[in-house]
C-alpha cells in the first residue's frame, strides 16, 4: 500500500495561511492603489509586489497540501496550471475599475479554478480529497500574483493603463501601445516569474525533514527575488523615486528572507559544513 | 500521520461528471451564442479555442514521458515531466504558428506551421535523447509495455534489463513524441489564431485607438498569453490523466484519453469564454 508521502503535522493550519494570504494580498493591492491615487504619486507601487509575496506564501502551502498526495507529474505542473488559470481571471478583472477589480479577480478565479478542479478530480478521476480546493486556491493565487506584479510594474491594473504607456522617466520607450505592459509582453515575464516562484518553495523543501516555517521563508524569499526584476522593469513606466523605493524594498526583503532561510536550513540540517573552494595542488 | 492511498487513475469514466461537463460546455456555448449574436466571429472563435484545447489534451498522450525513472535508465521515455515537455513543444509550435499568422498566410498554413514547429522540437529532443541514452549512458532502447514494437516489429523483451520497465527511447515512442508535438502545436496555434482575430476586431474600439493597426501589439500579446495559459491548463490536466510516465500511443495508459478530452472541452470552454469576454464585453 502506498501512503501519503509527506505528513501534515505541526505548523500553522492551512486555513489560517489561506485567509491571511488572501487578506494580506488584497489589502496590499488596495493600499497601493488607494495611496497612489490619494497622494498623486507612484511611490506606493511596491505594495503590488508585497501582495504577490503574500500570494506566493499562500500558494506554496496549498501546493504542499496537494503534492503530498503524489500527483505523479511533478510539483512544477501545479505552478504552471496556477498561472495558466490565473492569467485568464486577472485579465477579465482588469476591465473593471480599481476598487472592483481585485474582487472580480477572486470571483473569476474561483469559478475557473473550481471548474478545473472538478475536471481534475472527477472527470480525470484523480480522486484526491484536496484537489478541487487546491485548484481553486492556486487559480486565485496566480491571478493575485499577476495583479500584484502588474501594479508594481505600471502602478495600475486597469486594462487601459496596461495596454498603453505614458513615456517613462528615462525616455526608454516611445509612448503608445507597443511599449506597454501587455503590448511589450512584459506580462509573459511576470507570468513565468510567478509560476517559478510559487512552485519552487515546496519543490525545494519537500522530503522527510520538511518544515513549514522553512518552506514559507523560502516562499517569501522567492517572492522578493521575483520583485527585483519587476522593479527593474518598472523603470520604463514609473517615476524615479518610485523605482528606487521598489528596488530598495525588494533588495532589503530578499536579503533578510534569504538570510533567515539560510539560518533555518542550518537549524534543520543534520550537519553544516562551510565548504571552501577546492585548492589546486601546487607544482603541476 | 494521515494514510491515504496514492491516486491510481484507473481506466473507467465517471458518467455523472462527464455528463455535467458536457452540460457545462453546452451552457457556455449557448451563452456565447446569445451574448454575441449567434454564429458570429466570437462564437466561431470560442469553438476554435475549444477544438484547440482538445487537440492539446489529446496530443499530450502521445508524448513519451519518462520522468525521474527514465533519467536513471529504469523506464523508457524522455527524462522530464509532462508539463515541461508539453510546454516546450507547444510554445515552439506557437512561435512558428504566430510567425505564419502575422505573415498573413491564412488559417490552414498557419496552424500547420504551428504543428510542424511543435513536431520539430519533439523530433530534435527525441533524437538527442536517443543519442545521449545510447552513446552517453550506454542504454539500449527497449519498451517494457509491448513485446514487439508496433511500427518496426522489432522484438523488445531481449533488450529489456530485469527489474526495469524498459529503458531508452523505443522507435514507437519517438514517432509518438513527434505526433504529440504536432497536435500540441496545432492546438496552440489554433487558440492563438482564434483569439487574435477577436482582439483585432474588438480592441481598437475598446482602447479608442487612432488607427486600427495601432493596437496590434496588444492584440498579439493578449492572444499569445491566453494561448500559453490555456495550453498549460490543458497540458497539465492531460498530464494528471497520465499520472507519471507513459511510453506513447502503444502504452496501455493511452486508452485513458477520452477522460482528458472531456476535461479539455470544459476547461478550455471556461477559459476561452472568459478570454473572449476580456475584449468583447
């Protein structure tokens, strides 16, 4: 008899992480949009990146719950289906005004994810207890990640702003449709950054010594690391102060979480050897 | 510790779930018919997206996926997961097809160009997989699922090592990979073509563009990202249907494909409807 590969004992319950991740992500997106429009700046665009980090943390815990059952196709496939269904929900949400869009995204992603989950669990007969719920959750996660990255890149998540540019501060782009977030296919970069970031934490941490806090720290690290290229891409769309703030926050967050992750890895490791580069023997 | 049986993925079908899925597809098609004025561009595009999704879901079943056991020479196939292989073949096909679409070569030439792009990628991959297995790792090609190769008629059992499920990349798996790549590329390009036509038609008014051609980058990029998204959804659903490794069309797991087709129908109908709604709403 085959048994579940991983045990789900200890750590924060998944429901708590789900609610916290969803709320944190939505709050960050709204905060970024509201502060930007109230203060009339773009400096708060980095909140989009933080929303993506929250979504990645939630998504990595969902993937852990699903992939514990041994789906047979590898963990990365969940990351791919997450963004594949999330991008559809994200782009329909961009049609709505900024205060409805995140809610529309969640509702659309829940519908699409539930259909995909039903297909995977009942039509394809995977018969995994958490399958339907996990597919629904990863669709929402994928959509929130894309919305966060879109907000961080352009300071907005409305379809009109994402498909037509204002000229950037360094004059890198000619204004128009071709240089926009969608027109220049920066959405494809955001897509694959999110897909890799959400599947990597569990893929890297799975095994008998899996610890939830270590995986979540790696998820946050992946999120901040993905924020860095997004911050660099925002050079084309945002004002100089906004870009600088974004880069500083991503770099600081990444350095902190990476450091913490190394500490947690040392804590969980049986032995830690600080290996030095192999010295070439002299005289040959 | 929770003890749960691993999903085995039997051959049977769930009649209730299948019926519900078909009803869902019909409901979505009916909604598109009513909302967008009958047999018009949008309805045709939705049908093309669904057809493309089904081609992808079917095509993935041909691809010989070995996974980690293949990397250790204990199972036949290409040593990576279904999602990666399907994405590679599909995206290569999509690039080829998109190039043909944007050169105005017409529907048939475009989607066949996409199919050939996917088939070419799988052929090159399979060729180098065979070279690495044979000359790099010293593994002969032998199927573990059939006694004789269904195409060449070569006997397999003598070359199979004991305790393995076969190894290397048998000829039938090679051919299966090329067919799978062709179908995947065909489906991906069909989705791209259908969505591009909708966006080219609807986006200029939506974005209030000065001239219709100005929104072409946005239309291409939107159609491309949706094609990638719908491709990945269908490929991963088909991969779940295979659960792990397969040898290609001569593998017993191939007979499961009707389930993946039903799943692809409903999943691409839902995703395609929303994707079209982005511009047509």
